């Protein structure tokens, strides 16, 4: 007999008593379900409401937002927790409501008060004048992405939190994500320095000087025994591990195709991103021209003159920021290697760092 699958439970992280609770891990292990359930329980028990944040306005349009609570409806939990008073949850005018379908009226009849409100970071300016005094739980779903973050997204997120909670101190915030990208700007902005060292099951708590602010970060467990659906992802492809076991998703990047000598290196420059220092070597050997990038484990030998690309501000003439926005002729030549796919990497981890740096550049 198969053991019953065990889905995510927020009890451990809630016991830390933190204002911010960041949870990432395996896809479909119940992270979102458990927090929506918590919000529904709070509403039924005491009338407390929740706020649900997504990155893009398209994510909270009727078609997508309308399915948010479907699992709680499908398994009968809505009827159970409301003792049969309500059977479903519907989305209208930017909010979710408990509801019943009226056969005579041929429409849904909803609760007078919303269970939850929707917010989009890309549309945050439109929410500033509204008050949400009964919201005590905020859920930012899918805060990690492998594609595009908004410009100054962390500030937009903070503004959204400020709009919702105002001066109240009874608000708990959950940020949920799948393990799609370990180089999120949120980790840097929030000072979460040990994300890459965390193991499945770990919970780290960060404190900030004399402030009462605390952030709990959990690398959530998988769901126990292998799901039957994992058979659909059994291909020999490491990128799929984040679906089946919660490993960080990493692309497969090209490795150096030939061996070369130090004398074949005609120019060296460096990339610093998210506390990772990389050495980039322009190699010319026979008819081969390419850039090879590897980890730099020692300090830069000539920091006053060596070309360094970094996200940190500096007035030094040899320190640049956006490799993909070349200004000098030398920079244009370096960027040509990236445009023409003539860049190779020490390993996939290095490739992932460079990919995220180039995303920051753009």
C-alpha cells in the first residue's frame, strides 16, 4: 500500500513568531493551499480577511484568479469549515467571496464581506487610497521567477504591504515560491545571506539590529513518497528536479569545448553578482575565439585597473555595471561573445549566475 502523501504544513514556521515568512520548495507540495486554508479558517472563525499579491495584473484577472481556491472547494473543505452554509468561493471585482449557486436566480449569491482581496505589483498605484483594516494575513504567491522581475520590485512590494497594513502590527506576511531561481532580488534586498546554503527542511530566522522585525525562511520538505504524477517528469533532465524533489532549477549551459593555455588568454575581466566573483577570460586559440567564465576564488590582483562588472555603485573608471549596455569599443567587443553564443562556463551553476546577472542588466 502507498503511504498517504504529506503536504506542506505552516505550523513550524508560524511557531517562530515572525512578521515575514518566506517558504520555497518543491512544486505542488501544498504551500499555497495551506496558506489559503489558513486565511479561510481565520475568516470563518473571526472575520479576519487576507490579501493575495501577484506580480502581474494579468494574474489577478477573472479567469486566472477565479481558480485560486478551487482545491479547497473541490475537496469539500469550504462546506466543511462553514458547516454547510457556503459551498464555493467566487472572484469578482478584485476580491474573493464565499458563495452558493442559486438555481432559481441562475447566478452565484455571495457573502456580504470579501474573504480576500487581490493586489498586483504591476498595478500598485491604484490601491493606495483604499483601507483594509480587517486584513491580518498577506500572501505573495509565486514571488520567485526565472523570467522578469519588475523595476524596483522590492520597493513596489513594500509599498503594497504599507498600503494594506497601515500602522497595524497584527499582520503576518507569507511569501511563497517554487525553487526556480536562487538568485532572487528579494534575497539580496532583505539581507537573506544564507539561502544557497540551506537544505530541505531548514528554517532560518533573520533579525535586524535593535528592530523587532524578524523574517523566517523555510526550505520546505517534499511531500513524502514519490507522487504517481512524478512519472510524467522522469526524463534525464536536471531542470525537472525542482518538480520532483524541490532542488533549485538550473539550466544546462555550454562548457569549454577545448583545452587552452594561459598564453591563449588575451584579455581578462570580472563579473561580481550576488556576492559571487567570476573571472571571464577571452581566449584566442587557432581559429577559436570565445569567452570562458569560471569562479574566482582569490581577490582581483589589480582592483584599481582590472575591468569589473558589478551591481554595486562605484565612481572608479574601471568598474562598469551593465555588460549588455556597452559604451566603449572594448565593451562592445566583449558583449559580442554573448550575442553570438561564444561564451562557455565552468559549470551550470556559473552559467546560472551569469544568466541572472544579464537579467539584472536588462
